[in-house]
C-alpha cells in the first residue's frame, strides 16, 4: 500500500527506518515523496512522466539539509520544466554527471562518492559500519589521494599511501592507533576498487595485494582516578552546562553504563526501550555484528533516560543533537576528547570505556563474572561457527547482574555511594595506575 501523508519537517524527522527502504508521498505537492533508507537517511525526490510516457524520478536533496518547503518548491519547478520545456531532469542529471566524471578524469574522490552512494542504497551494512567507512574514506583517504586518477593508480601508490594514512590518523587523539586506522582505510579501499572494476572504471584492483600494517595492540583502560574524574565532570556539565553539554555528557554516561558502541548510543530510539522490563533492544541495522542485541539497563541508566524524556518528549531519538535529530557519533567522540583534554587524561579513547567495563566485569579480583558473560555484554560472538549457529542464548539474566554490578562500581568509584555499599558484591577498587 502506498503511504501518503502531508509532509512536514516534524513528520519527516519522525519517520523510522525499516528492514527495507520505503517511500512516503506528499498529499500537498504532486509527485513529491521522501525515501527512507535502512540506514535512516531521508532523501526527497519527485516523480514525473517523460515525453515518452515513462515514469522517472529526480532526487531533490537530503533531509534536513533540504526542508519540506524547499523540496516542494524544487518539485514544482521540476514538474513545470517537464511540462513546458519537455525536459527530462533525470536524463539531464545523468548527462551532467557523465560529463563531470569525464572532466574529473574519474578521480579516486569521484569513485569513492559513487561507492558510498551504492553502499547506502544497498542497505546491507549497519549504520555504524557505513558511518565508519564514510569517515575513513572522506576524512582520511580523500585529503591525501582524492585527486588521483583512478586509471593510473598502481600497487606502489596504495602501498606508499599507508604510512601517510598512519601519520594522519595518529594525529587524532580519539583514534585507536594510526596503523589500525590505516588498515581500516585499506580494507575499505579494496572494496572501493573492486566496485570500480565492476563499473568498468579500471581493469584491476590496485590494492588487492597490498598488505596490512603491523598493529600495536591497544590495551588501554581507564584508571580509578580517570573514571572518577570523567564521571564527575559529566555530572557537572549535566547540571550546569548548556543543553548540548547535557546531551553529550548524558550520552557518554549512558555509554559507560551499558558498554555499547558510540554509534549505537547515538542512534538509540525510544521505540526500542522498554522501561518496564529495563531493556534496550538495539536493532540489527544499528549493530556492527548485524544481529539484534538486548541490553539490560541499570537504574542509573534509567535515570538518564527519564531526564532525556523530560527534555525531548516529542523526539523519536533519546539523545538529540543541535539539528534536532539524533546526536552524531562524531559529536560524542569530540566531546570525549575535549573532556579528556580538560582533565589532562592522555591516550584514552571513547572505545576504551568498553574495554574498561569488560575488564572489570570478568576480573576475578573485581566483579568476577565468567568471560562468556563479559563477551555477551559487548554482544561479541563466542565459540566456533557451529556453536554460534545453535547457541542462541543471550544470557540476559547474567548480563543484567553484570551491568547492575558495573553500574554500582562506577558510582562507588565516582564517590556517589558510601564505601560500605559494596557489602556482599565482591567488588574491590579499580587499579590506580595505567596498564
């Protein structure tokens, strides 16, 4: 059944992604619709009939960069051009793209742009993975090699790019390490070049034989003093700071309590949170592992959710950014980096908070849960392929006990609980030195 509503900025903002992309037609402007991708992105387009009697679509722009009113104006202009000037806008756009590509001589930047468009339309990767691909390719590869002509790229070029990528990524305080980031770039470049071969932009994949760089394992965890300082700074920002300080700090506390990934926290939606059962169901499209995860929520996490609901009662997402939509993962990363710098904490990334919690949960001298419970909390698959296929136990009761104990430990370390509150919980203080 065709979906039809009167499009408004609020109505478009509230549209939720589904297993397949879908379109919603506007009841006010003929031909106008918004297409909702599985990743959650929303794009306006207008449908028209060509002189040959065929239906065709023209993309008008992405929401919220293009508002509903702007989309209506663009749709009206397009339909007027079709009826009065007998122009086929989609064909004109294709010609312009073809001419532009020829003028650019098919640069790596242009190929990456086409690749990312294809990835978004296919919708077979999680929103977090797509965001990571976009970040590495656009922020790291394009500035260094975007002007390279695709047909001229050779093995030596890609191999020589790796040290430059390492150097560039190492300058980012929130990067795990430069070599690991460069290896991520290489993985995505191999996909980009394979796509280029399929669309006949080049004859072979120049990155196919390029080897990964050796990686230095990152074993960093937050110390007792660091965790206390961060938690209390977030508390201060939430009580005294600007509205956006509250959002970023609350999201970082929620991430620390649940031990889920930054992108998953940023995309958290009320429809997936059940306060009565104290659970948060992360849909598969938001997960790196492409499988749904059920996360038990400690009381401290529920308290954050309650205040978020008071602040943003009409929003579908929990943590709202400056644009009125879900806060971006990059914004959380930047906020965490800013807070670490303010406290003089070096070498700690937002992702290290997951390792900190996982280490505390399974350490026999701390919370003492079995390793498989720690892995279940992080939604990591364990065992061989056969075990993963048939063992569908999500260990929810064990995960709940672990995350409740972890929340208690955080609050105790931060000085929010009496020292004797740990009686019977088998909890000891965190280490006071970095590993």
